[in-house]
C-alpha cells in the first residue's frame, strides 16, 4: 500500500501522530463525569468504582516503562498495532461486562495498551524529522496533549447528560479503530541495529541504585504526594459534585477543565516567573500555593458543611497553580545530583508518582460522605506528606537561579 511521505505531507502526519498521542489521555478524563452513573449501573460503591480511575493511571505509568523497549524491538507500527488492538478488545469488555471487577481490569488494560501512542508518537516524529521540523512537530503534539485533557471531560459531561456512560467508551473504541486504520498510511522507520546490549544485572543494579538514593526518593515521593492531592479531585470529584451535590455532568466537565487549565497555565508560565529564584526558593513558593489551595478548599467546606462547590473549586485551582510549578521542580531536583542511571530515574519518577496517586486517592472511599470536606481532607494530608519529605533536604544548586 502507498504510504504518506512525511517530508511531503507533514500536516497529515501531524494529525495522525496527534491522534496516536491523545488516545490514552482522552481515555483518562472523558469518562469521569460518568462515574456516578457507572457506580449505579454496576450496583457497586464509589470506593470500588474509583479504582477504575486510579488503576488506569497506574497502568499509564506502567505503559511508559515498557513501551520504549517494545517499540525498539518490534518497530513503531507493530507496537502501536498491538497496543490499539488490545486496547480495543479491552474497551469492548468494558461495554459488555456486568462485573465491576472485570470492568476495572479492562480499564487497566486500556491504560497499558492505549497509552503506547503517547510515547510512540513522539518517537515517530523523531524518526521522520530532523532539526527545526522535529522540534516543531513535537511542540504541536505537546500542545494537543495539553488541550485534550481539558476538552475530554467537557465532551464526556455532555455525553453523560444527553446519552449514557457507554457513549464515552464508544468514542474510545472509535478512536482506536481510526488509529489502527491510520497506521496503514504511515511508513515504518528502519531502526539502526547495535551490538551493544544491556545485561539484566546492570538493569537491576540501576534500579537498585536509584531506589536506594535518599534524595531522589524524597523529591519523587514529595511530587507524587502533591500530585495525589490533585488526583483526589479526578478520582472522587464526580461522586461528590454530581452524586452528592447535584451538579450536572456537563457542568462538572467545565469545572474539571478549570482545574486542568490552572495547572497548564502555571506549568507554562512558571519557569519565567521563577527565573530569578533558586530551585529551593521556587519550591517554597510552589509549596505555599499548594498549602493555600488545600486550606481554601478545606475552610470553605468547614464553613458550608461540605456544600460549597465554588470555594472547593477555587481552592483546587490555586492548588493546581502550585502543582504546575512544584512537579517539574521536584522532578528536576530529584535527579540533579545524579551522574548515572538518569534514564532509569526518569522512568521511575512517573511510575512512583502514579502509584502514590492511586494509593492516596483510594482513601476517599474510607471517608464518610461529607461533600467537599472528604476531598479537601485527603488533599491536605497529601500536602503534609509532601512537606515532610522535603524537610532538611539540601539544594544542590542553592544559589543558582533556574533556567527559564
């Protein structure tokens, strides 16, 4: 079959690579407004249903650990074809099963296989292009990856309000089918072979070195706990805002988008705002925003018996502003002293963050139904854990302002 020529058809290639990249992120957020309806459909509890979000994020992080070696060994297209085929099968299971546990297991499989494209799309852009064109394509893909999480819950909210929860999964299935068909349009890049191999012992030694590095663990756990404080809203927000407080799924989708927009604004503008600060000072500013946001949410809940949606979302928006600064700072400070095993450390950061987010957000199911108070309490606990991790941690580049 005749393939697109990347050099002659960059716009079409960009559209296809973007589709591959966003399947996973869209699958995370599009169904969150439907969580109360899914809970009712399976006649289960919100604590159990929340695992369909938490385990998805854990599967996403696991996907990032395994997809690189697979793509190098099997090739980009074969890896994606396998991933989207298994993702499609998992999506079919979510629509056909009447067991919440099988539904959750299928969501985990969706994450592991559907998120292959988030990493492989960038690999393919690097395969096809060089120099400024490569940078341009990666920037466009990254931009779409920021828009998708904001649009997905809004779309999911309307689908839930005017159709039913299954329609979000129909959208996921349609994206997978289109992605599989799109793969036939792109050429496979021939990987350069190398005789250098990494022994199993050296890989295990690398993991051991990273996981026994106290400084790395402090900053990684601090970032993971802070992320968990925000992930509480992802995992439990729909149960509280829709299920307990009666807000429509469509409105919830917009509230969700506000939180994500706050994070993206901070992540994009933060480096310029803190350019003249040391990393230690910037971390203190970011941590202060996290604490202020958590306290605003908690106090508004205490004053209104957990009924204030405006106060809670305002606090989460402030928290996300801090998180957009805090996460990249902690990730940078976790590895700035390292001279070896940087790749292993970078991969483990995301995995550990997702694992902590899954575990901490699971606490929601053990709290009484108290409106936004339950969510705010977990967020405050997460900030406290993060703060404890950063106590007495010296800064390698204390006096050096961070690069913009």
